[in-house]
C-alpha cells in the first residue's frame, strides 16, 4: 500500500484464485473488503486517529476483474465535517498482457473519527489543490444531506407499509414465493475479522452481507447472480470479537434480469 499526499491512499493488488469465485472473477465481497481497508487508511491519514466505517453508498460495479489482473484502489478524503468525513473510492483493473485499464467501481464512504480518551475530535478541513478537489468538496455536502435524509425516508416507508398491512400475491404462473429466497446465516467474529481495537472491519461485514444476499438471489434465479450495485451500507453500531452476527436476506422484487 502506497500513501500519497494529503489524505490520498493507493492500493494495488493482484487477483489470485483465493480471491475469485467459480468463474475466476474477483468476488464482490473480497473487493468490498479491499475498498473499505483502503478508504479507512485515507480517513485515518487525514484524521490522525483511528476511524470506523459509518456507511458506504452508491456502489456500482461496472467491470469484472479476473484472476491474474491487477486491481488498483484509490481513496481520497473529499470533505471533512466535525467528526466525520467523506472518502471517495475509485477502483480500476489492469490487464497485465494488454495493459488496458478499465473502471471497476466508484463509491463514496463515510468514516467517523474515534476520540482518544475524553478528548473531542475536530477534524481539519481538506486542502483543495485541483478543480476536481473543489467539485468533490462541493458535492460532498449534498451527498451528506441525502444520507441523513435516507434514514427518515426509509422509516416513513416502513411505517406506511405496516399501517396498510396489505400482502400482495403475484398472478404470474412461474412466480417464486419470497419464502423460498429467505436465507439466514451466522458468523462468529474472530480476531482476523477485527482491527486492533477489536471492532469488526466494516469491509468484512459487507462481505458477509454480499454472500448471504447472493445465496438468496440464486434461489430465485437458479443460477449464479452477480452483484451489480448497492444503494447503501449503513452501520448503526459496532461489533467486536466474540460477537455472533446474524444475517438475514430475502429477494424483495424482480425486474428484467
């Protein structure tokens, strides 16, 4: 891992068979772990203290990386708030034979600085060196507003759904019951899954979530689905070594493919 100036961090990794799925492509869960680790390094470099993952949103997977190719993950702090900061993440893949480079994913993550003892954290502002820095700095405040409103919107939707209390059944002949797509798994948090504070890596939790969601989707399509996008991962609280995490997944709806 090579650190650049400011809060920038760049990580390069060769995709080995252990990182890949049955198709020889980099698994989404492994990539999410790498993205979280790289972004957290950028956040900690800017803050000067340990940071934890608060959320990761707007994740799009545009290209698949295969065994033997090189993954490059660049993370940069776009804007610092009082105790949190937005980190932009860009993932590219390079074929070592053709030297062709393609964008795999672009995402935005929020990290919270952990205070040391009773001390209060007041993050320093980000130094803006380029036109791109200024643009991302401006957009970061709008993305933060959307994140803060997301919780309330979801809460309102759930309240409305519970009040209506209606259950809909599909009239399609080949419809699959949602109960058949329901998956539950348990994971024991062990030391390799946690940081030096004993807290579970956010990237590890995201990887476990991707696995259970993939199993749920496969029960519907009876094939091997590929993760295309994630609206948002939101972490409401920490977990530590020794915890047993329960993951529940179910297919909510289907579209064309």
